[in-house]
């Protein structure tokens, strides 16, 4: 599944982006090999976060908060929620060019 989603994302953007894997799956050598091959096919730089760093998603959540703050996106706590199966194309992220 990660192969297919990564392949589509790189093909869809047609940009030489950075492909960075992190989290528990990042230490899987087979997955690293597969995703590195995809990155090469799309002229994307491939990186793996060192295994002592991706302990949880806290840094990702914090960074998203910083980006939202810099773009004056404020969500009052009473209006915040968790939505399972939220597709990335449904998320307003003005820091993502496109």
C-alpha cells in the first residue's frame, strides 16, 4: 500500500521532491529499498530518519502547528476534532504549493 501511494504521489506532482520516511516502518530495510527505487525513478531525493528520532508523531504534529501559526490558521479547541480517514486533498494547507 505504501508503495502504491508513494508512486502515485510522486507521479501526480511530477516534481523532484524529497521522499522522507519516518516512524516504525522507516527501519524496515525492505521498505526502504522499495521506496528508494521509486524515488530514483522520479528523480526524488530519498532519506530515512535515523531510528533514534522517529519515536512518535509529536514532532510532525508540532511542525504542522508551527506552519499553521505562520499562516495565521487558528483553530479554537472547541472546534478541533479528529477525523479518521481524512484524505490529504481535503486538507487546507496553504504552505503546500500546487
